[in-house]
C-alpha cells in the first residue's frame, strides 16, 4: 500500500474485503474515476470463491428452461464470465437439476481478479492488509484504520464499502446487524480437491452413501454427514465438499487432518477413489453465513418466492434459497421458473449511515434470503452496484 506522510492514506473510497464482491465494488468505482483503496487481509484476491476452492458459479442464469438463457446480470459479472470461458474450455454452463451453474478454475478467477485490478490506475490494492478499526461520527464513517506488514495506517475516505463477508467494518463502526445464533446458522464448508479420481459416473451418489454408512458404523465422526462429491473440469479431478459447523477446525493442521481422514476412508471404500490424492485442501473452513448488516430494506424469503421487483432494484437473483441447516443438511426453495427477483439498492446501504455501503454476503437480507443472495453470481453484481453507489456519493461530496 502507498502511504502518505504520517501513515495517512489518501483515498475517496475504501473497500474492505477483496472477495468477488469487494473486487467488483473497487473496479466499478475506479472505472468512474474514483480513487479507491481495496484492503484484503489475505495475500490473494477472491475470498471464498478462490481460497475456498469452489468450482462452480451459481446464480448466473434463470431456472427451469432447457437452456441457460441470458445472464441475469450484465456488467462486471458478464465480463468475468466471458473471461473465464476464454481461459478454460470447460467453463460452459451446465444443468444440475433445475438450475444452471458455470464451472470455473479458482486459479483462473484469482489471476483474472488481480489483472482487472491492476489495469485501473486509480485503484490501490492492499493485499495482506487487515482492517482493524472504523469510527463513526454523526452517521458517517470518518476514519478507518488498517494494519499492513506490522504498520498501522489511517484512512479518511468519503465513502466505504464493507465487503468483508462478515460485516466487519460495519460492526466496528457500530452499525446494527442480524446474526443467527450458532445453532441456527448455516453450516460452513470445506472443499478438498482431488487428483487421480477413477472412472465412475455414480460417485456423486456413492460418496454420500458410503460416508453415511461409515458414520452409522462408528468409523467416521458425525461431522462428515453432509459430504458431497463433484467431478472437476479436467479428467481425473474431483472435489469433496464437507458442510460442517464453522468451529470444527480452528488451525490449518486440524483442517488438513479432517481432509486426510475423509480421503483415507473413501479411498478404502470406493475403487474409483483408491488412488485419489489430495491436490488442495484449504487451511481454514469457510463460512456460509455471518453478520447481515441492517439496511434501509431487508430482503425476505417472500420477496424471493414471489419474484418481487422494486423501483430501486439493482441486482437480479434466481438461485434457490439453499440452506445448509445443522440438523437436516440442505433444503431448497425456488423463485418462480423463468423469472427472477430483484435486490433493491436499499439493501446495500447501512441504515442510519450516510456513507456506508455493503456488498456480497453481508447485505441486508433475512437468514432464509441469504441462502439465495450469497452465491458468487449474485455477489459480483452486488459489489458492482455498491461500488457505483459509493462512487456517486464521492463525486457529490
Ligand atoms: C462451503 C461453501 C460452498 C459454497 N459453494 C458455492 C458454489 O458452489 N457456488 C457459488 O456460487 N457460491 C458458493 N458459495 C458461496 C460463495 O462462495 C460466497 O458466499 C461468496 O464467494 C462470498 O463473496 P464475498 O465477496 O461476499 O465474501 P468473501 O468471499 O467472504 O470475501 C470477503 C473477503 O474479505 C476479507 N476480509 C474479511 N475480514 C477482513 C478484515 N478484517 N480485513 C481485511 N480483509 C478482510 C476476507 O479475507 C475475504 O477475502 C459457497 C460458500 C461456502 C462457504
């Protein structure tokens, strides 16, 4: 990060969090000429979508038809989809049940986000930078502090976008938020990428079955109950996704041990996984649900089920409310087929604040509605719209 004297960073807009939502917010504002500082605590961009090693972008297309149809949202979302498709022949929409998803390579997404940011002359990228404080006076976030390589830096931005996924900036500034109690919060997740997966088209069914059998026989602990398998984009690749409470693995060693125990068990039980090896296991477990910052409007399950439209609707969504509950695993409730709901701009502005916007996972929605709005295909346009709204405010100030 470039610091001015006395460790003050000069910027119009601070975006906290460099997941897909934060990057889209920063790009949108920088492209409007705004001086933007994007801070991300990790050394790389993309957040859950890259470090979590997911492999499919959900929420890009309407549901129900035989073909994926037009993208629900254009702009930066369309740009990213086109670029990913250009980088990998396997990045074409495919149908899973009633919905369409876009397979992608997380490494390609990570490279792409970095390239897009580096092309913007008014965007300062601060990876390896932790947001540590935010002060609010008279409904305005006036001062933000961050730590970069052991050095404390201070920013006085005109506007801020909280894209930390967990509403961290908003909470530090004293904004109101909703947070489901741990027992009701959606399960977090751990994705393990495999190589040398043998031919077996039924692995998607066999893996959950043998895991359940192993748990019932007392060989595997209960926490593996919600394990799924999907094939990767290239031959021999696959991914195990385990949905489990966020507190399960708190150190990288614990998380790796969770992954190796599962792969060891599956390689003994299933011929197609007998020689499978772990290509990548994350060092932490990723949250599906965290703080949802109270906005001027709170999107609800009814809005989604009705395919509701709003006069200030800025983002279209169609992904079902996919809820990974601690007691019964995944449940799905769908918006109307071949239709979409809208997310109003009011969900992206923190209530009682004049210059605090939210993007991605931490916008103002109910617990159920988050099951739909949290997917990558929704978080990218949410970021873009928060960035545009913040840039408008900066240009007025
Ligand atoms: C197990 C699991 C499986 C999923 N599967 C899919 C799927 O298949 N398809 C799909 O479309 N979606 C999926 N999702 C949802 C989706 O990946 C995320 O909801 C989405 O990527 C969130 O993007 P975001 O930018 O809002 O937040 P995040 O990706 O959480 O990014 C927030 C960023 O802020 C940074 N940050 C946080 N605090 C600070 C701080 N104090 N200082 C600096 N930086 C900070 C974090 O490091 C992170 O990079 C899944 C999620 C999980 C957990």
